C-alpha cells in the first residue's frame, strides 16, 4: 500500500460509520506485513502537514504492531518484519521521537520503566542546561532553538503519560526550579527585532515556539493538577501546592499575554488557542474565577468577542480561495487549533457555569451591536461586529432556548436581526444568517410565516453567488427539513431544491452535504419515487468525480473518498425509501451496476475486508434465490462461497471478532440448502472444528458450535458419520454440553444467550433423537434429551421475560401466529413450566443426597 493510500485508510479508521471504521482496521491488518509498511507509518507520524488525527492512528497502529510482531515469542515462528525494515526503523527512531507531537504518546506503564530511568538520570542535567539557557542576556535566535529542544524533552519525558509525572518532580524544590524557569519564559516579552514578516513563517519563529511550548507544558500541568476532586490520595498534597503557588500566577501571565489582542499586537493563533484553553478550564474553579472576575468584562468584550468577529484573514480567504474557506470552516482538526473556536468554547463555558453574572450583560452587549448596526448608514455599518454577534447568538443557542426571558424572545430576535441579513450586501453576513437560522430552526414559531420565510431564504441561499453562502444554506436546510411539520411547504420547491443541491455537489466534495439529501429522502419516503432515478444518476456522477479526485490526490487528502462514501450512503437511503416499489429498481440498475463492479473485486480480497457488511446481501442471495445459487455453475457460487469462507476461517491473523460473519453464513448455507449440499458437509465441519480449537471469545465459540448444530439439522446421520470420521465426535459433544451447563453466579447462561442460539441448538440436538438406536448410545441419548429439555425451558423463560418486559411486542409476536401455532406455543410453555419444576426438584434431591 503506497503512502497516500495508507493515509486514506488511516483516516477511514476514524470514521463515525462503524462499517467504514471496521473495514479500515481490517485493511491495516491485511497489509501490515508488506515491505516498507512500518517505514511508511513512521513517515506519516512525523509528517507535520498530515492531519493530527491520521498521525495519531498511525502511531497507535505502529505501537501495536511493534509490540506484537517485532520479536516473536515462539522461537520457531518465522519473523514477520523484514530485517531491512527493522534496520531502517532503528536508524531513524530517535530522530523521529523528537519530531512527533504530544498527542502521539505511548501509554503502557510497564514498558515505560526504561524511560523513567532515563528521566531520573538526565533531568537534573537537563535542568542545569535549561537554567543556563534561560538566564542568557540578549540571547540570539539559536538559543531559542536550544530552549525549544529542552522544552520538548521535558514535555515528552515528564508529561507524555497523561496522568503521571516523574517522581523526582514531586520534590517541591525540583519542581519549583522548573516552574521558575517556565514562568520566566512566560512573562518574558518576545523580541520584536528579527521577527519574520511572512505570517506563516512568523508563527513558527523560534521565540514564538518557546512561548507556545511553555504554555503547552503549563496547560498540561494544570489539566493534571488543577482539580483536587480528580486527584489520587498520594498526589493531593502536590496538587494543592500547585494550585496555591502556581495556577494563579500562570493565569495572570496568560491574561497579560492576551492584552496583545486589545493593543493590536501580534500573537500567534496557536498561542491564543492554548491560553484560552487555560482560561476556559479556570472558569469552573472558584479561586481562579475570582482572580479573573475583575477583568472579565475586558476579557469578554475586548479580547474574546473580537476573536469571534470576521477578520482580514477570513476576507482574504473568502475572496481568493472560497473552497479552502469552506473546508476550514467545517474541519474538526482546524477547530482544535483555532482561536475563534477557543473563544466560542470560553463563552459557552462562561454562560454555562457562571451564567447568572455574565449571560445578561453579554446579551446586552450583543443587542447593543445589533442596535448600532441598524442605526448606522450602509457605509458605516459594523459588518464584522455583526458577524461576531451572530456567531455568539448561534454559539449560545442551547442556553438561550432554555433560559428565561430569552427563550420567549428568540423568534423576534431572528426576525429583526438575523433574517434581514439573508439579503445583505455582505457575503459573510448572508452565510452567517443561514447558519444561525439553522441553529434555531427547531424552536416553536408563533407565526409560521416566519418559519416559511426563513426556509425559503435558505433555499434561495443555495443559489447565492458566493460558495460559502451556498454551503451554509445547504447545511441549514437540513435543520429546516427536520423541523418542518407541513411538508407542503417543501413539496412545491422540491425539484428546484434538488437541482440546486446537485449543482453544489458538483463544486464541493463534502460528506456533510449528503446528510441534507438523506434527511430530505427520509422525510418524504416514497414520495421521492419520481425523483429516484435522477437522484441516483446525480449521486452516481458525484461518486465517480469524488473517486477520481481521491485517486489523483498526491497529498493523501481523503475528502474525496469520504464524499464518495457519502454518495453511496445516500443512494442506499433512496433505495430504502422506494423498497416497496421494485419496478423502479429496473430503471436504476444500469446506473448502479458500474459502481458495484468498481467497488467489488473479483480476487477475493473484498470479502475478507468487508465480510460483516455483505453478510445480509449474501444471506438474501442464498435464502431467496436458493435454486439459482445451487444450480448455477458459471460462476460456481457454491465454490466461490467455500473459497471465501475457508480463507476467513483459516486465516490465523484474523481476530475472533472478524471471523464471526463466516459461521453465520455457513448457517444460512445449511438451513436453506437442505438435502442438496451433502458434498460440502465435511469441508465446512473441518474448518469449523479447526477454528473452534483456536477460538478464544465465547461468542465465536457459540457460533462455531451452532455450525455443527446446523449440520445436524441439515443431515444428522451424515454429520455424525463425519464427526466420527474426523475422530472428534465425543470431544465436540462434551464441549457442547459443557458450554450448555456453564452459568454465572446469578444463574444466567454464559453461552447461547440469544433466543436464536437456543433454537439452533434445539434443532441440532432434536435431530439426533430421531436416529436409529444403533447410531446413538443410550448414555449419549440421555444427555441429548436432558440438554434439549433444559434449552427449551431456558427458551421458554426468555420468551416469558419478553412477555413481562415488553408486553406489546410479545402480543404482536403472538398475533402473527395462527390458532394452531398459538396452541402449540401455549402447550410448550405449559410443558416447559412443568419440566422446570421437575428439574429444580431433581437438583434439590441430588444436593440433599450429597
């Protein structure tokens, strides 16, 4: 797997869609032994241009692989890592350790012991070097680089473990020596002379990096020791010392640092973000908030709010690269480092925890901006402040919806101050109006005309000349569609709405765009039938564009791949909405078949990676098209199924959880092909028994035993002969009965917990009862009979539990049965109850006899 492809797979491992995430993990497992795989992982881990989330997944995968495969436990086991790869890792690992960011830390306590020894030996010397560097007068930029190296080593050596620091730092004298130096660096002004003019280079200038790393370390210490309630007994005294001596001093330094925003001086975005994180964490702590309170108005109105306003950088990006503006606006990773997001988080936390003293004055401040904006002539209106005010209103949406007197005024606020901006001459205000309207779409409008007006403005926004406005309008539309109680509001404009939607999809590859379409399809259901073909054709076209973009992307940006997945998900939603109209499938099929051919490989790899995903369709093909499945020889479906299932079941590298779909498919095979696949019984029993010997997880063991039960149900005589031929009959039944008898202290079964499990076991065991006497020994028959009765009793109890816990569901289930089956169910329940009493009596007598 090449580097761009590996990055895409690593990104998919973070997907919120379980199927995508599992497929990515399986793909990583499949390719982990290929040459250069470890080296490529390291390249991604240290690649500063790569998303942090992708780098973190790479580091976790690298760590797990090294721990498992670097040195095989079994001396006879062949090495899985090439010596050339090992050599390259050894040559580069120390240099890479210095480069990797703090998120990519190793957490195994036992295996960090060597690092603790290194820290104990080197930190006293490091402290001496660090102290000498900090005390140099008028230091050149080279000293900044050396200080940065010291800070990074301290961070990685002492704070890389999330909840612990080296024991020597618990010594107050040692810790104080470090803290004096950190606070010195925090208070020290950054030299003006020598700062680069280019903003991209300036933010990475040596002295600003010193400031960033110092704040980063202090933030981590505050996160670790800033809350006494979270401390272990052994660290409580240290945490009290940290809070009393240092936490407030750090806060004061941070507040002074933020004054640069008031005076118009330069402060890197990352530094602002880190400082605001510290302040946000301080809001909930009484002593810290009391220190902040005298300056809270200055902080809120002169520092935080300006960060929320539209600025020159935003305008430049809006004008020069609107696609990048959209990407940054909806990128979670960007949010992690954004001063604006940090400012929004501070405001949210402030009104949530200290709302009584801050919410009212902040809202009055926002209202005053609205008033000044309305009163000013067009050429003097504070457009950017209005943008920040709208962002604040949207950020506080949840709080305002729940708080008197604001919740009763929201509709009026929207009508007076938000909706007019739909027609603003300023693009970013049109976009912000769409976003805010979407945030409040679910409130109860006293005048439905206001809701209609907003929704129609949102739809019109999809035709706006500015791309960010169109994108924000589509996202807001989703909320309005969800909130719309009268679909007649949307029906007349549905065709134009869909047209505008697909025009936008032609411009922007964004997975979130598809969510709006899915919401529309879900809302209208079968009413989408007239549009189904056109929708699928447009989504298919978008899919091919996204795939082409993804495959041509040299920078491993996976937005195209994720957008392609979104297209497939939307197509699936459309097909579900018209599932009762199968005649439409014939029209759509030519559009979808090329996609299926593109997505499904013929070399067998697809089924290995996505077995769980295709379990349901394969079940349908076998159970609903059984005759064709059995009779077709070109291709030979039975052979293809065997090839796939054998590969999965016999793959020693696949975890138990990854194997689970395979025995489920074997069950489908035996249950639906009764009397027609005798030639496969031994094959499937062989691989099932082999996997059962290696299985660790109880659920997989149950599934594998149920394969044997299904084989007995398929043909008990043939299965029994096969088990005897393989020399495992006695072992298999002993193992099965032992699993049936395992119970917890509560009396609940350990294995075969589901109703389905019990039914399959009953089918398999009862199939044996009908065999001739010479085929089953009396002793074995007695065990089979008792086990079957106990299963039936347990099944009856499980059904009775359903009857008690969910009477309506049970009643609906019973109503699906005709009178004959209702009578049978009643009889079985009665017999099971009687047998249950007998079993309990037998157990009691046996206990008394002992």
